[in-house]
C-alpha cells in the first residue's frame, strides 16, 4: 500500500569558494564555509514512492548517456542511508521505490552527487509529509555524505554557513537567480567517471602540508566572494574563483596519496582563457574534483565564450548555465502536498 510519493528536481551547483575536507565525517561537517551558484541547466529529477508492501528499497538510476541500471553496492547503500534518515524523522518504516535521472555527466566534477541527494531528500521528505524549512532541509541533505548537496536546496547564489555544529552547518540564499546575469560555461574535456572520488579526498586533506595554509586563506575568500556577488563584480569574483580552485587542487595534489584531477584538456582551457582575456573576452576558470572546467563569465559574453571553447580540440562538448533555482517539488501525492505548501522560501 502506497504511503506517499513525490518527484523533485534539484540543480548541480558550482562553488566559487570550495568545500574541501570534512572535520566530522558522520555528520559531513566541513572545515570551512563555501560560496556557490546553482545551475539552471544541470539537473537531476528524482521520484520517491514509499510503499508499505515493499520488503526492500528499490533504486533505479538513469545516468546521462547510459542505460537504466538497478543500483547496487555503495550507490545503493548511500541512497538507503539517506532514506533511513528521512524515515527516522517521519517515524515510518515503509521502504521506497526511487527513480533518478540526470541530464549531465555523473562523477565528472560537475556536482552530480549534489543534485542527486538534494533531489532525493526533497522528494522523500515531501512524500512522507515532513514540514521542513529550507534551513532544516539543507541540514538533512548535508548529512547524506554529499556535503555540497546542501547548497542545491536554496535558490540562486548560496552561502554554506558553518559553525562546526550539526544545526549550524547549512546553506542559505544570499541572492536570487535574477540578481546577476552570470553564465557558467562548462567545458567538458572528459565526461568519464573520475578515478578518485571527492569523498575519498575529503578524508585525506589533513595529510597535505598545504591544507593549513588553505584554511588560513579561505575565510577571507568567502567574505570577498560575498562582496563580489553583492556588487556584481566579475573581475573580483574571477580572481577569487581561480585562486580558490588552484588552492583546492594543490591540497589534492599534495595529500598522501596525491590526486591529480587535471589533464591536458584542463590546461588547454586554462591557457586559452588567459589568452582570450588579453583580447578582451573575460572569463575565469574554476574546477571542482575532476578535469572539466567551469568558465564564469557575463551572460552577454556566453555565446562567444561557448563558441571559442567548442573550437578547442580538447573540449568534447559544453554546457551553458545561468543562475538557477534550488531544489523544488514538481509532483506530489495528495497527502504530500500539504508538506510542500509549508516550505519556507
């Protein structure tokens, strides 16, 4: 017998100031705060139906460019663990059918897990009638183990605040998507699955001799990024993005064992951006845990930037994003709709 069902959409996000390293793995508490922008084109859609007649959770994934597959092993365990957190809050035992689809490459440094767990948590909480504010939903989503997923809950430009406590580590919007006409042109140089996961590297940060230096720098970058967003200052934001991305990857490269996410295509895009800035086309790179490059630019320059990036032989394809809304329910059963109406925007 069905208990409740809902379908939610959630965006990937790009961090201008990165989350890198967990000080409490059980709660996914980061060492530092971070700043990000939700993306309007890189999306995951997830349906959750709780059914008291099921004996186990059933999870089907439809990843970009792949056939449907029934989740097993670690991917299934992570979904079930998050469903258990939601079930515990709702005080129900029913198992669930989950179907999740995304429209961009997974595990390639484009925050696929962030979109996936934000969509999963939003759909599951709504299906079970939980009446959660965005802050409460962000905290619950963060606990999934994909910390950056908490940034995909609120809309637009987002600040993941962190005071080192469970309830004090959550993401909130600092500006709506309409505040600033930015573009994120993702230059995909390798759509494949990265060899070392972000989760593995979050546990290794303390082995890098540079990590302490990064922590000293990052708080100032958070403040500077917030100011740049407030003032719509692309030049200042670009400096912050590039500096923080290099800082994060230096930590990965100097951890034990080291991880080298960048490849020749990554460097080709970086060098091209530097040339184009000298020619008056302003775009700035940031790179998550993978080889693919996010190019931050003004939306008026996005078409030219996209054309130039696609002309590079190392770039397989591009995805052009603007700022987007956060996680939202697009369909819910009658019993679940009451909870959706209570969400605080």
